[in-house]
């Protein structure tokens, strides 16, 4: 729905394997003033259309990489939901294609547009926390009754942090990964798969014996500059939602959960001080867009702002907020964490996607 309200944007074609979902999408668009739109069940047909400039992909994980490559091969810019790729091989394939075609390919990691994360990243770049020595990110989200069979089946067959980007993305942007620093090493460890087999039997109707992914996966990453990042993944156990998000510096500290917290000048800021500082450091265009964005987005406006900035950057030839190297780095954790775990929780070298 929000795409119907982004300036300078025209929805010219939609694609889904489900005819029912196509009808539903058309109905939503009609309710929001878009009455003409080509529809197809074939993604390649959509990617080949001359009137399409940007292909926006929000399907299941395992289809993302193939659809990204189809769009790039047909000369289209791409925006793709998370995770964009589940293997290092696919990460490299996407990077190589984007470079060869000279096209933008951005992952739709909306957590990077959360207002606290954006403001504290700006503060980190300005040195307000001193030198950042450590950071934390993660995804604690008890899915419980919201499990989908396709997602459970992936957890059944794979170990590792299979959904790393919500926690890792904002941290990497704050640390300047592949800009002023890069990740060099990763080590992962998982707990026993205690909850997964029961969920698998409930939602897939099959015996859960052999379920592979642990309830909790913890990954430790180290950068070239000697900074460490702790990354958690837990969608199995009942605990409060959290993306962790911490920046630990020599002169200050930021944490989003369980409440937004700032330490500056040797003391913890009060709640009112924290709100004021975050508002001051939020980019002016984001601060001005917040109220309007919230009308079209049930996440407080961050997804609307993400899409609006994507369009604005493409229209004016500006650098993307997140590029194809961000996409590859954040998604590579999926396979690299599995390799570390299956190798006996060993260190694994991190690819340099910028060569």
C-alpha cells in the first residue's frame, strides 16, 4: 500500500505465483488510487518489460537470489527483502552481476531506518562515543503461532544464524563496514534444538526428529581494526522482542533494548535527554518525514522512509544508503555461521566482497 503514496513512483507491473494474491494486490492498489497495472505469474516477463526501472522483490528467502539475478540480467535496478541470499556463492553472483551491469542492488533492511539506529550511527561517525570497540545486534522474536511451514523447513534442514540482517545491518552501518573497516573473522555456536521439533510437528504435520537448527545461535565477528560484534538469533524461545543493538565506545554507549539508553560525558542521560539527543542527531529529512511516513506504515514509518529514500536516490543519481556489498556481507553470515558450527565452532575467514 505504501508504494501508492511515494512521490515520483509508478507501479507499472506486479507478479505473484498466486492469482488470488494478484487480485488482492490490485484491490489494495485500486483503493489507493492505482487502477492500471500489468499483472503476471512469470517473473522473467516482468523483468523484461521496458517500462520497469526497479524490481522490488518480497518473496520467500530461497527464491530471492534467483529473482535478483533475473532482474539484474535484464538491466533493472533491484530492491530485495531480507535475507537476499542464503549462500556465499549467491552473494558473489549478485555482487558480480551488479558490478558488470553497473546497476544498484539494495537489500530492504528496514531496521537500518529505525530512528534510534539512524541517530546513533550519525553520532558514532561524528565521534560522540569515542572509538567504537564493540557492538551487539540480533534477532529475538518468539514466532510461536506465527510459524510458516516454509520457514520451519529451512530451520529443520540448516544450522546457523539464518536471519542475521535485522541485527547486523544497523551495527555495520554504524561501524562503517567495508567503508572504513571490514569484517575478517567469524565464529558461531548454537544451543541444542529443543523447541524446533515440536514446532515442526505442529505446523508441518511431520515428525521433527532430526531438526537441526538450535534454539539460540550466537556469532562473534572481529574486524580488521580489532572491533568485535556479538550477533544473536532466537525465534524459538519466549522472551521480549529485541534486536539488541548496542554500540560500546571509549567515550560513550548506546543501547536500544530494553529501552533506548545513552551514556555520554561519563553519565547516563535521562529519558528526556535521550529523546532530545536522538531527535537532534536524526537526519533533518528523516525528522521532517516521520509524521507523514507513519500514516502508511505500521512500523512507525521506517519502511516508508526506506522506500522513499530508495526512489529519491535513484532519481537523483545519489549513492544508495545500503549497497550490494552490504547485502553480501550481511547475508554471508547465513552460510559462514553454519560452516563454523559444523566445523566444531571454529573461526571462519570472512570474504572481502570489495576485493
